[in-house]
C-alpha cells in the first residue's frame, strides 16, 4: 500500500530543506573567509616564505605561510621569542591583512625584493618592561593601510622610562591611512611617574 506524506509534514520539509542548505553554504563561506593567524618562530631560517618558520595555533606549518591568502594575519614577537629575523625576498607582492610586532624580541624585517602589502594595520605593541624596536629595511617595499606605534591602554610601571619604536630605512614605505603614535604615562602621588615613549623614525625612506 502506497504511503503518502502528510501535507503538513511536506510543507515543513519544503521550508526546512532550503534553510539547511543555506546554513551549510553560509558556514562554508565563513570558514573559507576566516583569517588565519601566523606566529613567526624562525625555526627553519629567515625566509618569510618557508612554512616551517611559522606556527598557527601552536602547530608548525608544512605548506602555508602568511600571504597564501590575503586574509592572513602575521604576528612577529607576539607569542614566541626568536633568533632568526624575517626576510621576504620573493620578488613579487605578498599580501596579508595585518602585521603585529610584539615585545618578545627586537625585530628587523627585511624586504630585499618585491613588496609586503598589508591591507590593514601594521602595529608595534607597547613594551612596559623595557625598550622594544622594530626596524624595516631592504631594497623592496612595504605598503599598509595604517601604522600604529604603541598601545593607548598599556601603561608603564612607576618611575620606568621605556621606549617603543618603529624605525624605517626600507627603500619604499607607503602608508595610505593614519599614522598613530601612542605614548603613555602613569604616576603615583609622592612616588613619581613612569613613561612609555613611542617613536616612529624615518631614515632616508621614500614615502
């Protein structure tokens, strides 16, 4: 005997199935567009394009590096200290979404050929435990949407005089948006004041 689907159930299925398909498509799209955060370790050398020099979520990479997708986020000295300084020498344009320098190490980022294109911000985080400097150098180019030195919400210990700095000696640096330099201080009455002085230094650079 042939069984017929209840009209009410059929109506529900007509609504539910398209909704499920839409949900699957949206989930896949979000997954495809999600940014990947890469942390520099320099474990395999100095080359930016060597996957083994980067970790994602604590996992050493074997295939990818920042710039494989334009939504990639690169962090240098944020999570790991390192010995080998990063060098980009691909001769092409390597595009990422943002680049953050932490306080684990002083960093020298060399772009010897080609361009490191950062569509969003380059940020140097404040160090409230000493001095920190990141230097851009090389015959290549760096472009970015904005540049920030220091964090407005990071304060020094009382009586400290710390310095957070970006120095650029690279052949070409092109910043399309704002340059923000955040210096902060913190004081205690009858004790004294501490300072984090943030500096952006251009030395012979073509803007």
